[in-house]
C-alpha cells in the first residue's frame, strides 16, 4: 500500500473510453506468437503511436469506459489499478509545478482496446504512450499484467506508478520543447530516441524523490507513504524489464545496440536512480551526457 489513504483523488483531467479490438499490427520478431508481445514492449513508453501503427479506418464511437467515480481517496488507489493511475497523475501535477514554473497539467485517458488520439488511432498493443498533439497520456491498465507476467517486472505498485511518471516525463519534455529531439537520430545507443527515454526515466525518479514528502495542497497529507527499499526495487524492476537489450535478447537471442530506441536495462535503472537520488531535473540532461551508462 503506497498512497496515503487520506489523499483525495481529483478526476477532472481524466477521461475514459475505448473498446473493441482494432486491427492492430504484429511485428514478426522471433517468430511464432512472440510478435505481438514484442510489439507491446518495443513500443512501451513511446511518444507517437502514429509512427508505428498502420493507417486505420475511423474506429467509430468509443465505448463507455471505467467509472472514475470509484476513485475518491488514496485507499481506492491502493486497490484499483485505474485509480492508482489517476492518483499518480495527481501527485505528478502537485510536484512538477514546484520544479517547472510553466507546468500545465496534461490530460489522462484510460482506455481498453482501441482509442482515437491527435496522433492517430492506437490500440492497446502500443502500450502506455504520450501524444504531444493533444498533450494526453494514454493508459490501458492491462499492460501492467503484461509487464509482470511476460517481462518479469515485480508488478508492485511503484512499478506501475513509474510507468505513469515516465509518460508525464514526456509531457515535461513537450513543455520544455525537447521532445522533438526524439526524432533526431531516433535509433542507436546514443541517439535522440534513447536520450529522450532515459531523460523521462530520470524525471520519473525525480517524482519518486518528492512523492512521499510533498503534501497535497490544502492538506497535511503527503501523496505517498515513505518509500521502502522494496518500493524502489519495484520501480527499478519495471525500468529493467523494458530495456532494449533485455527485449532483444528475449525476442531474438542477441543484442543489437544500433537498433535501440529506449536504452538498456542498466541505463534505464541508472537514470531513474539519478533522478530519485538528486530530486533535481537539471541532473537529467541526458542530451548533454557523454556517458549514458
């Protein structure tokens, strides 16, 4: 249990919807049924689904989604994954304005199956993502099961919250004007894609640094309870699970750094730890780093 039960959840920036399974797209890596699962993780924490999804017809009206009225307090966040996403978003919205004066809140969309975005239609196979066109972070909480069952993440609460904090890291990059750098040399171990993702990991660590000591405005309640070593291990396990090297080795039996877009397991853990250790967004300048780890 990580959220303080007395924390009050604000659902005003959250919408829900989606439904039906879009045509999707499988990438044949490793053959067999592995293609779909490789697609999920290869695109995990990506920025723009339109760059990886095929052109699709308009998917029609989205189905009614999760009932956010279930999400009232931190106690709800501790037992319902969707509420945990919203509560994590609330904590990020409480912390980042203190670090970035021009911070504006992004939208959050909970969906299942398929969803329309300003970046194009996307399906759950894309995994969690941030769309700069509508400044919205999109989550299908079913991905948390994939992360745990298929890729060995611990599945603990902070592992899930790390995913949300990473996507908000992309929003911070959008506000800073640096998100476009992901498209500069998008592949390779020192390319813009890797540097962008590692910075978002570091920003997630910055959030973790403050989440248990920052009080919700107007209350004496911090967002999270004090983080334990196990909590941090949970977050690091999620970062490690989606390292390019780990994904490639599982899919093909070999590692090709020239095809990396998100960074190795070691790099992702290193930069999350850097943000958590310092609590300083300035320490997350992966674009200036000569050694990414």
